[in-house]
């Protein structure tokens, strides 16, 4: 066993043993402890638990990877998630805590109750509401749907970490994570999860900061990573001592990736201003509507403690988020610099970190040109077109390289040089794509053939459809084929037809598969930087802590939604505590299995999947919660209609963009929504990305709710009084006019 694997096993066993020990120590036997940790968690501890709950695998593993790959545009994740937490802490959390129930569906069900409201004080409580509450049911559905989407990202993160360092497949890694989360979520409930998350916070934040500080010192000599980001590199890195970001932009441009600090457009993740705005707002509003974060404010003793919890959590979260841009830049530097140094090297010369991650399928070398040497470049400016006359051996077609005009502008003479250096027989047309890719994203049916015979494929970029490819052959920006001018080529229908037929037979759209998985960037960077093995192993433990802490919180939301909001409030109001606990634990088991399956077959990388969850939360919960607190006019029907419209539109849009994975079958997806090149399978609403469509869903929710409000019965006088009491500040006991905080331990009887 290697030293790295030994350290990894040691840290994983120690940290998992700690988590399981805490879960056993804090195991519970009543619903109050299971769902809200007894309602007596100290504010600083709840702040740590909230930070760990919120800083998921997306924050630890994927966010810096996103910023690393996208540059400036990746900052949308930083702005969206941190801004959303401020919004939650200041605008919503104190009011929801004062309401004093277990779950978000509890609040929505009571605020938009069609009949008698469920009042927040114990002396007003007369048992559970037995009437059918559509608002509660819709909120319950939304909570489960959002939480499942979010937990999929965490499970995928667990699989990424385990597979990279323990030599197991991502699927095996997910199974291990499922078992660990199931044990401490089932035994400890919210109480066990809370104290486990306190420990996980210290593990993940320490694991994130140590390598960041070490790499900052190594590159810039600055101990504070944020300062290092804006500093010149050391002379040992570059004798000219350029600033780190300038050095990074220069490296990027050498390989056709564009400036790292470009604000918008192709070089900035291909997001324009509209997409940046929509994704940012969806993440902000989604954060404020996430049920697993909101429920954390129910675990403290008072509204004042809820405010202080938010303050502590924001401080703890800032430790990671202020460091993340630096980690992203460091990771990008090592990824580009290290891989660039490997250009032209053979398989035997690739470093150990590559071999470790190659086993996972998250990074792979596919030798498209068959020269036995690695080629690293940006395929967006280096298209790969291949002609193989397998159906017409007598058809002669001399070798031609077709190059995007921008590459020729940046590297004059490269086209002719490639023609001379890459001449091949059998009348092929070649251009090198980026040979480092995510083989795991290639369809299973062609993966083996691609690896064994990479030169038999025609490669085009994911945004270039077959029809567009055919059209490009007639475009004046390209050289003529076989020495023909574009006009002459246009009259040769036989050539066009032949190209189209052959392209259909041997076509692979690269798309997102054409670069290493962004989820490995942060985890692989310590190895690229050649840090000590124990540091690398500790980063692994931190990544697992981040994924597992959030997964456990999400599973508890699913459990409480099923056991409390569905089973107890709707199906069986006479259920005993023992029955509700049993239903809650069974719900966790079922949820773990479903989440594990989609963690093995995720619809995207971790950060992308999590962004979908935020969009769904923004489109469903945020308008209902804001209007429920700050206006007394909105009644049941408008609120329910708004939530349904918001989440339905958002979910449908996401499904159309990710149909192959979500529907589990490319043929089924094509039968329902058409081919991958059809309009509905691409961003059809003003070009807005699926990660930002939650903003549109949220606006639709607000519009529908407010438009219907004048035409339907408003809130009852009791509900209006409830809203008024929730909005009153908490005063000291005995103060005239004070409104005491509810006794949350009585929440099940509300």
C-alpha cells in the first residue's frame, strides 16, 4: 500500500469513527430530538453545524473547480451562495424560527391553510389539522424534490473522493458513503447530525485551508491565500515575477483557452450577462429557500439565538468562501502548467496523480491522432474533422487540415505546419482535439470502441450539430477541400452527401466530455503541487466531511417531510411518537437508496447538480415564504398555483436540457423531446442555462401568485393574526406588548 493510500485510510477511519461515535452518543428516542435536536443547541455550535450543512460537496469539491474552469464567470457561484445566505439570515430565518415548527412545509401549510390555522402557541393548540391542506402537500412535494436533487450532488461527491484515492470505482465510493450516512442519520436524527456536523465543520475547513496556505506560500510567498491571489509569483516560479493572475492568463492563452480573467463570453464559461445574472439570482433565492438550511434555525432556543446562529454561520462560511477564489486560481495554474508540461509525452511519462484519477474515468487520455503522445489544447478553437472513405475505396481525397480562423490568427502558419507534420495515408482528414477528457461522459455503448480505436471517429464540439458541420463545409471561412474553392465545393453535392453519410456513421459530439472533470480539480491540486501525502489525505477527509454533512441534513429533511408532514399531519394524525420515528427512519433508508442510485448516475458535475436544486428551491419556496411573512393578503389558491407553476416550469426546463441522464436512456429522451440538436433540448428560453432557469421560475411564481390574489379568498383573520405575531420582534418576558417565541417542543401538536 502506498504512503498516500495509508494516510488516506488512517484519516478516513479516524474521522468516520468520530462521526459514528458522536451519532451513537447523541442517539434519540423522541420526535423532538429526532427532528429538531431538542431545540436547545447553543448558537455557536449551531453556527458551525449550519456552516457544515450548507458548505456541501459543491462548496468544497466543485465550486473552486467551477471557478477554476470558468474564470471570471465562475464567481457567480461565490456571489450567489454567499449573498443568498445573507438574505436568509437577515430576511427569513428569525421569522421562521419565531413561527416555531419542524419544517418548511409546516410553515407553508399553516400560513396558507384553507381552514382553521395552526397557531404557534401551546395554549392555542388543539391537535393536528385534519383537513386536506393543499399548500402543505405541494410544499411537501417541493421539499422532497429539492432535497433529492441536492443530495444527489453530495453522493456523487462522495464517489469522486473515494474513487480517486482508495482505488475503488465511483459506484463503490457512493455505496460506502450511503452506509455511513444511513447509520448516523437513523440513530441520531437531528441531534446526532447536529453534533456530527460540528466535528465535520472543523475537519472540512482545516482540510481546505491547509493546502491553500501551503500552495500560496509555494507560488507567491504569501501565507494568506487571498493576498497571494493578488501578488507576483516567486522568482523560482517565473524569473520575470508576473502577477499570478497575469501568469495564469498567459498560460491559458498559449493553449487557446483565452484570458482567464475575461468577464463574459466564450472565454468565461460561455455565459453572457443574462446568464450570470440569472444563475446568481437563482442561487441567492434558492439558498434562502433551502429546507435543510432553514430547519437549522428551529434547533435553537429563541429568535435571538437564531439571529446569533446566522451570524456565527456566516463567519464560519466566510473562511472557506474568501479562500475559494485563491484555491481556484492555484488549481487552474497547476492544472494548465502541469498538463502543458506533459504535451508530447507518452503514457509512461504521465505523473502519478493522472494515473490515480484515470482509474475513475473522470480524466482519461484518448489518443485521437494515434501518435502515442498526449495533446493538450482547447477544442473550441481547434475543430476535429475526419474523412474516412470506408464506403468508397476508389474515392480519392487528399489530406486537408481545416482550422478555425482564430487559431490561424493567433499562430500564423500553423495550418501549413500541421499539414506537413501530420500527413497520413488512406486519405484521412485530421485535426487534434484535446486528448484529455472525461471518458465517463462518453456513452457506454461506444466507450470501449473509442478507447481501442480512437482514430476511427469523427470528433466535433458539442455545440456543433451534424447539420451545422455540413453547412460549415460550404462556409467561406474554411479552406476548400481537395483544393477546391468554396464555390466549387458547393456544386459538388456528391462530396457533401458523402461527408454527411460518413459523419453519421462515425460521429461523437465531445461537449462536456472533452475536458477533465471539474470535480477532481481541487482534490488533485495538492498532488500536482507535490504537497506531503498527509496533506493530500487530509483534503480527502475534508471532502468527505463536506459531502456527508450536507447529505445527512438533506436526508433528515426528506425524513421529516414524510414522517411529520405527510404521515402525521395528513395520513395518520393519531400516530404515536414511536410510529413517527419508525416512518422517519424508513424514509431515510429509502431516500439513501434513491440518492445513491442517482449519485452513481448523476445529471452533471456536483456543482451543476446542486445549482439545479437551488433553482428549484428559488422557484418554489422563496416566493411563498417571503409573501407568507411580509403580506397578509395572499391566500391558499394563489400560493399553491404559484408554487406549482414555478417548480413545474423549472423542472421541465432542466429535464429538457438533461434528458439523456434524467430519463436514464438516450433513446427514450430522443423519443420524447427529439434529437439532442432539437431546439427544446438546448437553452430555448432566451438562451438561459438550466442552472439559472430557477430565476425565471421564481418570477413566474411571484407573478401568478400576485395576479390571482385579488380573485380568490384571502387569508383568514386567524392567519392574519398569525402573520402579525410572527413579524413582531421578540421582547423580554413581561414587556408590555411583547410576543413570546413559541415553545417549539410542542410543535408536533400544532
